[in-house]
């Protein structure tokens, strides 16, 4: 069964294709389809933004779609960057720009800088909407470490680890990440729904 993944982010695409490996589902990304649709993320929650992306892609292809929205929520910043995680330092900013802004904002605040990654995953097929959520809790550090992953991975150490996410292997990250937790829940619901 084909599922269109409403994402252009190659890091996310790689993770989600890995999660759905060896299942009855074939994940096809917008990148695979040569579609560079850019959905405005105007929602005030991860759930609203995931739905906006899924609906926009479903309206074009009329095939089952999965989408997600995710971000970093830092306790001392009252949950920021939140839904603005991808563009926290401004439109067209780099991952590094976002990381440096977070580090700067936390510089004079006491450690530890508690935070969590949150991911809302969503399935939409025109008849039904199914939503799941995953979280990864940890701390923000003062400098980037590691070259793997993307986004805030180089400044986030998950609870129970001494390495940042960017220092973990792809396989390690895909076992513990907020995205892995959320999409694994969604995957299991979809397998039960369509194949059991």
C-alpha cells in the first residue's frame, strides 16, 4: 500500500522510510514525486500543522497521505521554539542559526536546560484522520556536538545518554526519537487497520 509522505525534508524522509521498512507500506515522499509544494504552516499547534500538510497533499493526489509536524520545546523558554522550531532564527535560516539562537537565549539561565522534542504524526485518506504523538525528553547543551541528524540534534542530549542526538548512529536515533515513537505508533495502527 502506497503512503505519500508530505515532506521535502530528506532527513525526515530517511527516518520515516526506515521506520516503515519491512512493512506492507511503500513510503513515497514529495521529493520522490518531484513535487516541491510548500505548505504554509499557519497552525498554532503541531497537530494543526500536520493536518495542513496532509490535507494539501491529499487534495492534489487523492491518495492516502502521512504527515508530521515536530519541534523542540524548552521549559525555560516557555515552550519555545515550539511550532516555530524550523524557522526560529527567521525564514530561510539554517539549522545552525536556530541552534545558535537557542544557545544564546539560554546562556544566562541556570542549567540544566530541560527540553523535549515533540512529533505529531497523522494519516489522512479522505475518510479518516488518525493522529499519534511521540516525545523525547532531555537537556540542551551550550555548544553543538556531532555531525549526524539535523535540526537541533547537535545541542540535545536525551535523558539516559551522554551523547547528543547528532552523535548517535542513525539506527540509535531511530530507536528513541520523538519521530520514531510517533510514526511507530501510527505504523502499528495502520497495519492493524488495513492488514489484520
